C-alpha cells in the first residue's frame, strides 16, 4: 500500500481495509451458520451488508479520484509518453508548489 501525504486518503484506505474485513466476516458467518429463521435478523443482516458495500464504494471512489489527480503515468515507453499531455501535469505541479510555498 502506498504511503499517502494526504491524511484523508490514508484514512479512507484504512477504512476500506476494515470495512472489507467486516463484510468478509459477516458473509463467512452467514455461510457457516446460515441465515437465522427470524425475519427481522435477516433484514438487519441485509441492511448491514448493503451499508458496508455502500461505504466501500464511497471510499473506493474517493481514493480513485485522488489517484487520478496525483499519479504520474507508470509506463515509460515512447508511445505511451507521447500520448500524455505534460502541459496539464506541469500546470498542476506548478499550482501545487505555489500554494505550498505561502
């Protein structure tokens, strides 16, 4: 896992790991034990799973948006580098430097 300079992104990455573990344990227990016969418990379990999946999607969306803004292209072959608009990247980097120096 990459180290994040943005604490909000680091928090989302940690939450994502915790939420996935929680979801995995709930689904494992449902598989091992089975759904309880009480309809109210089944409804709560499905609601809990739906909430966890929503939180996972939200954190994934935030992390993906951050990575799209900050990541440089990983490929270094001539064709992939030729297709990159470096002017945009340089402008973003210059803006970041200007705001950090104040």
